[in-house]
C-alpha cells in the first residue's frame, strides 16, 4: 500500500482509526470484487479519502453502509466491519484509473525489460477500460480524468527552467478535483460539488509536489525528469506552495456541508499537514543509512545495495516476497519495492514515546 496520507494510530482516536481502517479495507475489497485479486495491489492510503468523503456527506443509504469482512492476514486474521457501497466503488475506480496512468507513464519512460513493458502496457489499458466502466455506472465522467492525465507527458516535454511549476501539476489537480467533486453527487449534496472540487484540486497539487520532493535526489542521479529540477524550483518554494494549498483545503472544507466530517478533517487537514512536514523534513536530512545486506531468504531476489528503481510490475512482484520473508517488518531499513531506497521497518512514523 502506498500514498502520502499515512496516519499513525497514536494520532487518531480509536473511533477514527477504526473508521479509517474500514475505508481502507473497503477500498481493497472493492478492487477485488470489481476487478479481481491482482487489482488489490493498487490499494493506496489516499484513495480511501474518496470513500470517506462520500460517507461524511451522506445521511442514510448507500453512502454509509458497512459489512463484515472475513479474516485477512493484514488484520492479523481478524474479521472487521468495512465500508461498502458507491463511495468504496468510486474510490476503487479512481485508484485503478490513476494506477493505469502511472503504469503507462513507466512504459513511456522505458522502465524495465521490453517483455515487462509490453505486459504493463496491456495491463494499463485493461485497468483504464475497467475503471471507465465502473465510473460510468456511478455517473462519473472518467474521460475528463483520463484526458487530464494524458496531457501530463506533453506538459513535461514543453517545460524548462523558469516555467511555472503549477502548470506541471495542473493535470493531477484536474483529475483529483473531478474525483472529489463527484463524491458530492453520490452523496446527494450538489451544493458541495464546488468546494470539494477545490479541495481535491489542491490535494492533487500537494500529492504531485510531495512525490517530486521525494524523488528529486534519485531522479537527479538517474537523469530522470523531475518537475522541481526542470523548472529550477527550490525546496523552499515547493514547501510554500504546499503550505498555501493546505490552507486552501481547510477553507474549502469549511464551505462544504457534512453529516460527520471528523475523519475527513483529520485526514485532509491534520494528516496531510503531517505528511508535508514529514516529507520535506526527510528531504532536508542527511542521506539514510545504507541497507542491511541480505541473508537467508533475503538473498534472492537481490533486494539490497545498490538501490535501483523497479517498474510497477516488478515492484508489485517483489512485495509478496518481501512480506513472506519478513523483510518489511524485520529488516531495518528495508528496500522500497519500487524505488529501492531504504525505508524504515513497518510501524508508525511519529514519536510514540509519550503514548
């Protein structure tokens, strides 16, 4: 699972953490039910915000449903009440469409062997088609989202030093604005479309900028295009843009009408602010400690120094191996399945000593 909003259980109340888990599991299971087991690999922490937004606005009916899910290894083989209905299905469709665009981008960049690139291109096309079908059933115009994401490579190719960084983030902003705005339609709150589009637009800006900040050093080493490097934008300016966007999201949410906005406020205000602080803090720190060499089952596949980036398909293939060999929980640091960069062992990213 990936995404920029990764709340620690010590920052959310028990009730909110349970609700967050219900939406996360609901997204994962909606991907499975709609698109098959393999689609669960695109489950991400940010996608569940869509499901949470629908539920926060709804009063009764489809937007607030729960069902009991069976045991799952990620829940220590416990059952749980998970979110279901139109919110979870929209979150699943959006996650699949965004993943298909990301996969297609890797193919365009020539990441990975030719055989994997061919398979990835086919998978990206199938995911885009499946997500589009679900979107239509929910009344969501996926064409606007896909058109926005397809413009991204053209904008990047035309961008140079001194150009506007916000021109590069515009396709992502447009895509997330449409998704968040449609949550108001599903919840029967047409008055919320405009403010939630604005909140979604600014959330997309932050997500794009944080991704660029995280990848800036590695992209420079590999000679890969990065919006900060291409436009000559420094970290201070990027952080100012994120801070302004955080304020805009807070103001936009105040204009929307909610039945219960506790979880949405916690995720899109407090947790998103924490993500900005965390990622910019890491970008300004010294390089992380080197990866521990592999041993035993960790030796193969070789997931050790020197770090190297993997394609989406190769990274997805590495995750089950890393889980089964306990690298994600016992190897500290462990190599990120896609980036290859050192990552802290699974746990919370805040100082829990006072808890």
